[in-house]
C-alpha cells in the first residue's frame, strides 16, 4: 500500500491510474478506523480498480470548544486496517498541506437549510467544513465513486446535494451502519466512553430498534415515533438528548408523517460524549 502526504504525489498516482483506464474509489476518513470504515473500503475494493483512502482530521469541520485536539489518532493501526482490506493508497496530509497558513479563503457551503437542521443546530460550521474538505478531495482524486457511511446520514444527504449542485462526476455510495454485537453503532468517538457510559450508550440503538418496530407495525405519526424514542432514551440517567427528529431524507425538512424516504436521526450526549445514530425508512 502506498502512503502519500502531499497533494502532488496523490494527483500523480491517481492521474496515472486514470490514464491506464482504471476506475478509482475514494474513502474519505478522519482516521482512528474501525469496522465501519473497513466496510466502506470493502465496498470500494469490490467495485473499483483502485482505492484511495484519506486519513485527515479536518480542522474546518470542528467548532470552537469541540474535540479537534482530543480527536483520537492512530495512523499505524489505520494503515494496518486499510492494507488488510485491500486499500491501494492512503493520503495522510498535514493540516498545512490542505490549508494555507492563515486558513482557507474559500469554503463550499450549502446555502439552504440542510446544514442548519439536526446536528447543524449545535454545530453551525460543521457541514461547511465537511463540504470544503470533501470538495478538495474530489478535486484531487477525481474519483469515479466515493463511499460514505449512513451513520453520518445528514452528511451523506448534504454531500449528495453538493455533488448534484456542483455537477461533480462522482457516484456517491452510502453504506449501512456497522454495529457492535450489542447494537452500539461503531464510531471513533466510542473510545471516549467509560465502561459504564458504553453500557448506557446502548439506549441509542434501543431507540432505533423501537422506532423501526413502530414503523414496521404501521405507525406513521412522526411525533409518536419520536416521542417514544425520546422516552426510551430518557430511561438512562447518563443520557442527555440533543435531538431526535424525523425528516425527509433528501431535503432534511421536518415531516409529520413517515411517508416517502424518511430519516429518523438522533444525537445524544452520554456523559460528555455526543453520539449519533439513525434509521431510514421508505428509501
Ligand atoms: O465522516 C467523516 O469522517 C468526515 O466528516 C469526512 C467525510 C472524512 C470529512 O472530513
């Protein structure tokens, strides 16, 4: 597996592959990789000739007071996982390689309400940072396909919209949430949880299962499903709900009836750790 740290090296490998007629898949990550990321690489390897993964903790998507400095990092382990899953090239730039000293003057930002909903309420600059770095990666790699996890469902919907608005010639592939055996969605941030908090964090997946069951049993009131999920989460004394919301999957607009493609998403603090989870129906 090739490891590169500069934009120039990355471009030159990818250009060569494109010239040879090979398709290229991109898996953007912030590192501290787990089986969720591995599943993205597996999907990419299965459908592209060459797979590029990026490992970059992107500062522009962290707000003041968020966990940028504390964000877990283990590049050696990341490389082992990526290589074991058949990744061809890892791009691991320094911040100074991606952004000029003094910061970027250019951002890519959706100007509709999509980045303001759900996580955007408490993380107002987050999706601007995500769209900017993902745009840069698309410009560098020019991938045929790019792979993102459904756990970050709002991110996925926003990236799909950005790709459509800016006419990027990349197919966005959304991949299912990967969970631990007991249901907890895999996340790099799970590492912040104490043993007790990890146990309590299972309220998120229990709420997901409850919501899914209510939908399966015919309930179509978004209010009833969301309230039942909130009640389930509130059973944990360590859980503090940021939001539980039902929205249209494509537009992220709040909905009253669970009809069409619907995302039911939540963010919940377990102690100091903010975790997200969701399920999608009707897509
Ligand atoms: O989902 C993530 O890990 C990040 O938001 C991404 C897409 C790699 C951009 O930094």
